[in-house]
C-alpha cells in the first residue's frame, strides 16, 4: 500500500481545526487543513476565550494579542441583570476589568473577551506561520473512506466544484455540527436535543452606550414583565453588539421590536445580521473510529450559556495533537489514540450537561415583578444567586482525566468539591496546577513543548529520565525551588504531559520506570 499523501488531514477551519493545526505546526508535523468557506468570518458566535484556552494562547505567544484585540483594559466584564437598558438595574455580578483583576491564584491568564471575528483570524495567522501547516480555503471535504488505515478523502472546490482525491494517515473532523465526518462514521449522538429556537441580532450603534446609566459591562441580561428573554453582549466595547433571544417561538422575527424591548426606547442602530439557530444539547457517543477522529462542535453541541463550546473543543484539539504527533514521530503507542476518547468524552458530556442546566436556570428566572424572591435585599444572597447562574471559571481549568489509560493513578481520590474550594490538584490526570515562581514568572512558562519532569526537591529523577531517554520519550527536567509550589504538587517528582496534564507523580523515580514511561506513551498498562 502506498504511503498516504498527508500525515494529518483536518476538515474545518473554525477555532478547533485551527488549534489542531497550530499544535501540530509547533511540533513540525505536516498537516493540511481544508475549510469550505473563504476564511472570512463576519458573525461573532464565541465571545469569551476561556481561562484554559487563554493558557494555551500564552504558550503560543498570542495571549496579549488576544487580550488587547478589542476589549480595553478598563471596561469591567460585569453581568448586569436589568429590565431594559434604560430601565431598572435588577442585580449585578461584578467581574473586574483586566486592569483591576490583578494576578489570579489559579491561572497565569484569566478569561478574555475576544469574539470570534477577532479571535479566529489571530489563530489562522498563527497556524499559517508554521512551515508544516497548509491551509486551503474554499475546499470542502465531501466524502471519506477508511481503507484499513489509509483515509481516502474527496475534496471539492467550493467555487468551481472541481474534485480531487487525496489520502491521509489520520483525519480529524473539526467540521462543526453539520459536518460530514461524524455522519460518515455513523457515530450517534446522545443528549436531550433541541433546547430552544434562539436568535442572534448583530447590530451597530455608537449611541446605545450613551442612552443609559449602567456603564460598560460584558453581558446585559434582560428580565422584564415577560420574563427572562435575552442577553446582549458588547462585542467591541464601542459600537458593535449582539443581542441573543433565548427562545423565539411565534412567527417572523421582529428584530426592530426586540431591539426596542432591549433598550426600553427607540434608538439609532444598523442591523448587520439576524440569525436564527437551534440551541441544542448533544454529545457524540464516540470521538473516534479507526484513524478518523472528531473534535469540537462536530462532536458536541453545547448551549453557549457559560462559554464552554469552543473551550471544550480546543481542549480536545490540544489533547489529540500531541498524541497524533507521538505516533507520527514514532515514540507513541496505539493506546494514546484510545485515550483521546477515554479522556475527552466524559469532559464533553459534563460540559454539555452543565451548560444546559445553566441555560434552564437563567431562562426560568421569574418575570421582573416577582424577582424580589430571587434577588432579596441582601447583597450576599444576591451575589450567591448570581454566581449560581454562571459556570465558575475554575471549572474550566481544574478538570481531570479520570480513569485515563495513559495516566498512572497514585491512589489519591478526587475531591468532589474541587470547584467550590478552588483547590488546584496535581493528581494524575489533572491539569497541572498553576503557581507564580519567586521570580514572578509563571510555572507554566517552564513547561516545554514535550513532557516536563518537575523536580521540587532533591528526589532522584535519574531512573525516570534514563528510561525516557532509552525509549525515546522526549522529556525536559525542570528543577523548581519553591516550597509553596511543592506543597500544591504534594510529591517531589511530577511528570507533566505536552498538553499540561499530569501523567504521573511520585516521591522518587519508580523502580519500574520503563513501565511508567510505556504507560504514558500509550504502549502498555501499568
Ligand atoms: C451565540 C453563541 C455564543 C457562543 N459563545 C461562546 C463563548 O463565549 N465561548 C466558547 O468557548 N464558545 C462559545 N460558543 C461556541 C463556539 O462558537 C463553538 O463551540 C465553536 O465555534 C466551535 O468551533 P469548531 O471549530 O468546532 O466549529 P465551527 O466554528 O462551527 O467551525 C467549523 C468549520 O468547519 C467548516 N466546515 C464544515 N464542513 C466542512 C467540510 N465538509 N469541509 C471543510 N470545512 C467544513 C465550516 O465552514 C466551519 O468554518 C458560542 C456559540 C454560539 C452559537
């Protein structure tokens, strides 16, 4: 059988496909990304880059670019609950501006407001900067066939209709909810299905910000005598806005009527687009069949309440990229490929679930006349209620790949209250905890592109390093002289994977170091 023409073919140039291309590109792995559209993105869906996704941006060197792309340092990121922009403020969840939030304890980066119309182009520019990455726009994957390890893909030029076939060793469908890859694989969906008929109204109005006394916030949620009906996001912090109607049930969409209801009066605006979309709760039953994988919205549809859609997909792309690279470079075993689904599917199902719950909590808020029961005259109670309506940022960093076949358990139990306690954990499977070094640098900045063995004391790292070298697993040793960080990590030797999750930890190099190395590279179970 002839060698495949492309090591990794990526279908879809949204944020998830682009992330995969970036992660493969920085490892020098050859890949081709095909995107059926022309690469221009005019409608913002995603608006918040999650904390974990910002941590990736940091390691790609684009965090500052993303942070300053559109939102000023001084605007707050508050959630304001109001009857209308010119009506009564019901409650406010205070989320400080970048300038005021200061360093965070659990991450070197906080969440960031950077809507997709600004974020995707930054990511695309980065992906295209790697010599091993080819990005082809106006190229649609129209069919695929897995021929015992080689994928035959038919690509069609979206303009001319001209067809070509190519072969790939791996194919990753990052082609969104209606993509061809999941359907071709026959992978079924779990989930409750359609939640609501939502509508996005994207509009321009420089005047809107001057109409009211609520100041700059990221979210304005509207609850009037008709109930909790929609929310508006400030897209550029100046004149671009997106109003989302949670559930439009009757007849034609009266965009002007909705904008008047939002403002509480007439005001000047220009409508840029009106898009009806079905808010859905779905998660694929599998993320892989043979050498074909799915990631992002191709694998799950998450209610955007809580900002977990892109977050989940980008984590998947980062999880998968180093595993494909390990196989292509020759030091990874096939269990790595199985581990993608074992690690990412439970996370995806969890995120779909909490997003749906959050959507129901927001839409079930009573009409404004009855809100005093929900938001009583007690600031603490109101704050607690407001936080319960959001998904805590901490959940988006401290997630653990439980029961992973490529992490070595250390016998410690998961703390079910991790999110509430904001307690970072270095249990194998967890995202490695953040900490600031005494020099002011972030520990994460010490992590290399491959595995990193953190050594917090004079524990013997020799056996593990020797086994890794012998087997060909790329690992860098990083000595950390910091008692506070050592306490967070609990044990003096911690092996961190290329995706920043803990693979193994111990008091010293294990007697069976080769077996540990083989497990984490997907060769054999411990
Ligand atoms: C209103 C709204 C607000 C949101 N807010 C947030 C938020 O704040 N934070 C967050 O994390 N997420 C948010 N999301 C979710 C986020 O937008 C999606 O999860 C994210 O865009 C998914 O990225 P993706 O790359 O998987 O898919 P997509 O962005 O859908 O990209 C898929 C790409 O594949 C291309 N494609 C499709 N089929 C083919 C084919 N056969 N061949 C080649 N190309 C193909 C498409 O043209 C498209 O460009 C929001 C979503 C909505 C609707």
